[in-house]
C-alpha cells in the first residue's frame, strides 16, 4: 500500500483528533500504510519513534478528546534546509509520499515549500548515499493535502476551521457564567477572547451573548470610540440593564494600530462612568476541552476527503486544502487560500480597514 502520514502542527484545536482518526481509518480502508508523525514538523525532522505506524485501534476512543493525541509543535528546524533534508530522509526511508497536514496557514505554507523542494532534497540524499537510486525513482512525487485546525476561523477558503465551533461554545458558557455574577453586583465585565488577528470569535460571541460592545482587529472603532462606548453603556443602564458586557478580541486595535486592551477599556469605563468593572481573560480555556459535535463531524469529513484527494492525486496535482463550503467538503488550491489569508493581514498592516473587512467577509 501507499505510505501516508498524518501530523498536526502549530496551535492545537478541538476536533483535531477526529480529523486524525478519520485520516487513519480512511487510509487503512483504502489500503494505505498509515503513519502518525508525532510533535508536528519536529517529529518529522527527528524521525525515530516519532514516526509510528498507526492501526485501526490506535485511533479508538479519541474522537471526544480535545487537543491532539499525536502532539503539536512550532518547529524552528524545519524552517532550515538541513531540517527539511532530514525530514525527507525520514519519510523516504519509510516509503511515505503522502502527507496530511492539520494546522494553520504557517504549517500549510511549510508543507507546500517542502513539496516544491522535494525533488532537490531527494537528489541531495542520493548524492550523499542516504537513499538508493531505486528509492529516488519510486518516491519521486510528494503529495500534500491540508486541513485547517484553528480556533480562530482565520483562514480564507473555508467557512469554518476545525476547533472554532468548540471555542465558541466554551466562550459562550463563560460569558453566561459571568453574566449571572455581573447581574448580582450590577457590574461591567470586559472579556478578552482569543483570535490572534481575527475577530471572528469576538464578533460571534458578542452577538450570541447580547454584549454591549465589541472590539476587533479588522474593524477598529472610530476615533471617538471612548465617548461612544460610555454613551452606550450608560444608555443600557438607564433603560434598566443591571450589567454590561464588553468583548475585546486579543488583537483589537485602534485606527492608528495601537492595541485596545481590556485594561485600557476598563480605565475608560472606570474613569468616565465609575462603574464597578472587572476583567476576565479567557485564555487557553478556549482551546481546550472536548470538541463540539460540529467539530467532531467536521474533522471526520475533512479527514476522509483529504485522504481521497491524495489517493486521486497525479504528479501534476497541486497541494490542496480541504475546506467547508456551504455544507460541502471541497478541495481548494492550498497556496491560493494562503495568499488570500495573507492579503487580509496585509490590508490590516496597511490600515486599509474596508479591504480587511471585505476580504474577511469573502473568506
Ligand atoms: O491560533 C490559535 C491561538 O489560540 C490564538 O487565538 C492565540 O493568539 C494563540 O494561538 C496563542 O498562542 P500560544 O498557544 O502559543 O500562546
């Protein structure tokens, strides 16, 4: 059977295990020899026990677990050519020429670069007598399929990344808990949520929790935001609301690009309104715990599709990312999606907020 390996890379997210499980079982079902690569790219570089053959039962009882049972890492060695050469050797010596990568845009970009270099890496291994001519010939094509595992929903091309739905559940549960204590004490709470430079988690949870205000990176507020915020909070209190909830995305910024932190918002509220105000930073709670039903099924569907994409690949097939479009699993050109994702960050860096919002909307 064909050699196929699956690994998770970058920040973990709920639902990654469902995806790993699905890749392993679909791979075995289609006659592949399937491997886990532990600890992301680091395990691929280090080889040894990090690359282990998987069987049907090695992925039993993992679908309900958060995180990733095969570990994940941010790897510096893979960024260097020597690291990638070691990784190529570790794959070829096991007959692995099909890779499923589950990670964010950085991890997917790394996989694409690896594929582009594959031929020259094999040439170098052959020159150094690390592999035989037969191996050079037999394993000359590397196929790649990606899936986006991230709670941030920050990838262009897919409606939902694996983990986002679970993170939303976790945040909503936390806000509901905060609301009850805020109500008792007539307090204002500022909740900081994750999302790096993507405001998706903040916007959706703000809408779903009836928050009074939300700050996100893609659409900084107008320069008079402090007045607007205070007017809004006051107005809600006047109309009988006993509490206020403000959601701040961790990457929130103002129009000059300066951070709008939970501390800053608290100062504005306390200085102007003298409201009893507290901050809750949700942090990694959002990324942990068991995956929602949606993320489990999403991981399963994406994993199966990724394996099918690899099995159907020809030498000319470009690396794909398996995405959710409507309710369909689709295969999209990996690098085009990465380019679109980077365009959002660029628009934000250029302070072109209209474009940033427009590009996010299209993602
Ligand atoms: O990308 C996922 C994410 O959780 C972001 O929302 C957050 O900014 C970042 O990872 C945190 O990274 P780390 O786990 O390395 O602290």
